[in-house]
C-alpha cells in the first residue's frame, strides 16, 4: 500500500470520519487553500481544475493500490469518489459565478444623528 493510502487510513482511524467524508474535506481544503495561496477567486476555473487534478492523482494511487492488493478494478467506486469530492467545490464555484451569495458587501455607512437630521447641510 502506498504512503498516501497509509496516511488516509491513519486520518480515518484518528478522526472517525468515513473515507467519503475525508474526500470531501480534502477537496474543500485544496479548493479554499488554492484561492488563498494563489489569490484565485472562487468564481474562477483555476481552483476547480486544481481540485480535479488532485482528486485524479489520488484516484490513480487508489487504483494502483487496489490492483496490487486485490488484482481487480472497482471503477464504480473510483467514479463515486471523484464526483463526491468535486460536488462541494463545484457548488461553491457555481454560487460564486452565477449568484451574489458569495459577494463581498460594503459595510453600512456610519451615520450620525446630525447627518440624519440634516444639520450638516449648511450653505
């Protein structure tokens, strides 16, 4: 078994998370970390493509390990891992791209009682 799968098993054992949940969290961490580190916007394709690349690399390792240990493929399970991992980042991307849910809003301006009463409108 590869060191990546050993690490995954350690995290699953330590955290009590299911492997499916671990896939989702890793995808979200990669997506948000890419946005923070590279200053990419959530509405750009770049962080989504990076997540996809990381997931594909992880699945290649899983396929290689499964073949080495069991001698057969479970491509349905690998496909499940891919779409399960991509779902949350894609939803964030779509929300950022096509709605204003993730827009940064300006804070409300500070008003004083003088400004509200019109006392500061002297000629």
